[in-house]
């Protein structure tokens, strides 16, 4: 397939007007030296510091620069979604606008996709320049959890610098705050050739970070949601049905145990408590009812799943 550009570089930006000119100049210097054709798509995610005026100035004097402006701040996933739709390069890159990602990494990551055949090359910030307490340690725990759940052996799932074969970004949908898990979305779409490359990470030169510690909590919840949807999205009864059936059986066995114990004591003439006087009876009742409700929830989810227009939407690679 022919592509109009060798590289498309997607740059989400929120209040980064100081760093954008330096970033564009740096990209141009690196790719000009390599002789590559490219486009830079900057998505202004509702900036309030005049970033859009800076993007207009850059586009006026540099034909490689294009811009998309949101009316308000929608978040990084929305910016990447719009950038991916417009990207026309053979290899699509994502990088942050804060100059912490180095454009010097672009040529080698491009080569890894085009010559070595990787679907995704993810950056790995081996030596982070962030605060060790608030960024490094939570990031290590977060990435260890992501590796365990997704099965993708990346040290830095959340690194903003990544390279994708064009067809990868066209076949996935980034939504919510799922930009952290694009490799997992790609894996679920059938793109399993995923690797990483150690990249140089720089200290922030202008402005302040737009992400706080809450991103790790949100990221963990998003990861669980994505895992559940990818595993049970088209077969919800396998989760709710098995769970409900298990709880129902546990509650049923507890109930039988209580009744049999009462009858044995009664037959032996020993003291016994009425079934309804035992706390275990009410625990068994709650367990049985919860199991029934989960089982019924599975039926409802199956009905919703079967009425979904995307239920038979499969990613076909080739036909003859």
C-alpha cells in the first residue's frame, strides 16, 4: 500500500504553547537529516494559554504542521482518536508536547516497524526524570499490574512515545481514558507483534504536568474494565452465569447443611436452634438470591450483546 508520508506524528497538546515551536523545529531537524516525508498533527485539547495561535503560526510557516482544535478539554484519548483518523503516514507516532519525549528516537523506531515488522514499538523510559516518590514508584507498580493482566511484557505501558504501523491505528478505537492501553487494544484486535525500545526521557522544560496521582487509580479501573470487556464482552453469560451458579450452589449447600443438622439434633433428642434463628441461614439466603440475580443479569447481558450491531465485526486480514 502506498502512503503519502513516511511518518505521521500525533501530538496532543494542552496548554503547551512554549514547547510547541521547539518541538516542531526538533522534529524537522531530525527527519530532514533522514530525508523522510512526514506530517505533524497537533491536537489542541481545549487549551486556554493561546496554544492554538501558536499552532496557526507554525502551520503557516511549515507545511508539515496541521492542527485540530477542540472546543473544550476532552482528554488525551479523544485527541489520539481524532489524530489517528487523520493520520496518513506509513508509520504513525504519538508523542507528548512537553519535550520530555525526544524526536531523536523517531528514525530507529521507524526502522523497527518498517524493517523488522513490528506492529507496535513502545518507548521505555528506563531513566525517568520525574519525581521518584510521586511518579517512579507508582509507575512501577502500575506497569507490573498491567503486564500481569494484559500479558504484554512492556516495562512502560503509559509512555507517550510509541510507533504504530498505520493499519493498527485504523483498526482500533480509543475512547474514555484508554490511551494508556493502546497496545492491549491492538493485541485484542490481532496485532500481537509488540515490542519496546529504551528511549531518552527529559525533564519538563516548560509548564507543569497535567496528570496527578489519580491517574494511577483511574488507570487501574480502566484496565479492569478493558480486561472484562475484551474477555467477556461477547459472552457475558460465561462470567455472570458461572459466578451466579457458584453462589447459588454455595447457598443451597449451606441451607441443606442447616436443615440436616437440625433434623439430626432433633432425632437425637439434643438441643437445637430453629433454622430461622441461625445467622448462617440468612447468609445462605442472601447467597442464593445473589446467585439467582447474577444468573438473570447474565441472560440480560446476553440479550444486549446479541442485539449489538458489532457482534459479528471481525478483523479480517486477507481474502483470496
